[in-house]
């Protein structure tokens, strides 16, 4: 087994360290924050990621520990994984300031280290960053050239918050962008010990891996936007069920991220779309598709908002079940539910929200602009209209009778079938009204449809 160091102990880095340790590697973690280092060593760092605590439980300090001494971490390991923030900058790109700080620190430690060392960058960066900035910073600070006892690769993670362990241990594939010949061999072997399925290792140039990583996320937003467009079509067209349509299409184009529901959000997808667009534009390429996906996402958010305004009036109470950007996390960055709550409050609706994990974060963001409930039933009982904004598992256990005959708008069609039949005010977005279609078209569209079919 190799000795591995992990630079950066955020949600992803801490989870990677736990997975590496559980796979039999000796792991030495490094972070610039002394409090984080101490918490890792005490096993009190809680990143709220499923499966992390279980993997750490059996790992003593001989298998996994943290240090604030970067030189110790590098000298005590054969390979270093770097997972530090790459925040968006004012132009929409990704800042490398934390990455370059880490690589200069690692290079300085490698300078007087005996033997070879491999460095893997996991953080998302703009295509071209490895060749233009990252690898040169490592070479300059170490006094070595790539291939001369120094190896570099770009090795991004395909993970989702709340499922980071699964992303590392059961990935669709492991992507390694080689910065030098042979630089990926050790990193590949380390992954093979950690991966618990038959995921292939895909090797390519560093710039190709950088493009692949950011393209993966932008392609997923395109699928979400397309499914949401189908939802709005089916919601307006009588006798159409969006789930039947996306279910049929999935036989040809796959099910992943292909369910009409709410706009996408979170810390990755929106910023990755923008970053790829500004890069393509800077290169003189075509970014219309990327811009259109973001525009479509915003348009869908406005569509759902208008539907809620149509079925409520100022003074009504609108409840929102699910406030984080997705189930299984407390993260509210670019959460449509939070935006929706603020918009409804601005339009004179009283808003009450409930979330199993994110209530404190939303309270910090919205304060007393909305009310907060500790249980979904409280939301149902207090609301004239309740919005099912997230398909959380708790929906299966809710006492839906608390809604009485008031409206329940199900954006995900996630309310259990038995409860749907009892809810007199149940509305599933993406299910058109049941009515004779021919007369409806004539009344709704007049001769415009006839002209389209001429």
C-alpha cells in the first residue's frame, strides 16, 4: 500500500481521506486551519457526509492523522491529492489562488525530499490551467522537472454532496489527466485499492481531463433543463404526463438527471456552466448552448413561480417542503427553494418552510422573512398552498391528512400514491388536465394550431 497525503480537508478532501484510509492506505492529512487539523485527529470533524464516520471509526492514528506541517505531510507520503477551493472570480472563471498556494508549498517540500513524489489535483479548474499555471508552479518551487522524480496529474472527482463516499468508491469511471509520462501510474493504483466496483480508469492529457470534468457538469445541466422544458409543455397540454414521456425517452438517452421538476442549483452546476461559457468565448468559440441552458433554467424558475402566484393570493400562507438545493445536504447555495421563498414573501405571501437538514442555514439567509417549522405536518396544517420542493424520503412518512382540502403542489410527483388519492387539492406539475384535447386546442389556440399543422 502507498502512503498518501491529502491537502485540504473540506467536505470532499475529508471524505477522500476517510475512503483512502478505509481502503488500507496510510493517510496523512494537511490543512492550513489548526482547528480542522485538531478536529480530524480527535475524530470530531463533522462534514455531514454519509458513510464518513463509519470509515473513520476503525482508523487509528497510525492509519489516518492530520498535521499542520506541509513538509511533514509530503515527506511522509508517496503521493499527494490536492482538494482546495477554486472559487469563481468576477469574470466567471475559477481562481487558482488556493491551488497555486498548495502547489508551491508542496514543491518546496519536495525540493529536499529523497525519492520521487506524485501530485494529483482534484479540484475543478478551467481547461488549460494545469499546463499554464499549476505544473509550472510545481516545477519552479521544487527545482525539478516533471518526469525527473516528480509527477503530476489532473484527477478530478465526479461526486455529489451527500453522496461523496459513493462517488469515490463506486464511480462511473476514474479520470486521470497525465501531466507527464508515467505520472498516472501510482495515482491509478491508489484508486484501484479504493474503488469497490469495476469502474475503468480513463487516461488522457491533462487539458483533455480538464475539459471532460467541466463538460460532464454542463451536460447534466442541459439534461435537467430539457426535462424541465418537457414538464412545462406537459403541464400546459391536457392529457400529457411528463414522467411517461421522460421514462420513454430514457430508454434511448438514459435516466440520469432526466426528471422534470425544479430548476438546478447548488455550488457546482451553475458556476461550471458560466465558467465554460466564458472560456469558450475567450477562445472565440461558440457558447450559445451553454448560455441557453442557464437562460432556460432561469425561465423555468419563473414559470414555477408564476404557477404558485396563480393559485395563491396576497395574504395566503404558502408552505415549502425542502429548502436545501437537493436532498441529503444542508447546502443552500443557489437553492431554488430559498429563492422561491424570498420571491413569494416579496409578493405578499406568508411563507413557512421545513427542511430536515437546512433550516439553520435558511434562517441565517432569510431571517424572519419567512417562518420555520420543525415538522412537515406543521407546514401542511398552516398553509393554504404547500409546495413539495424536494423529493426527500420523509415524504413517505408524512401525515398528509393535515393538508385537508387545501392545495398541495408536487413539483416532483413524489407524494405517495395513497396520499394523492386522499388529497382533494393535489396538483402535480407536469401532468396536464384530463379533458378532451380537440375542443381544448380550438378554444385555447384558435386557428394558430391549425396554421402550424397546415
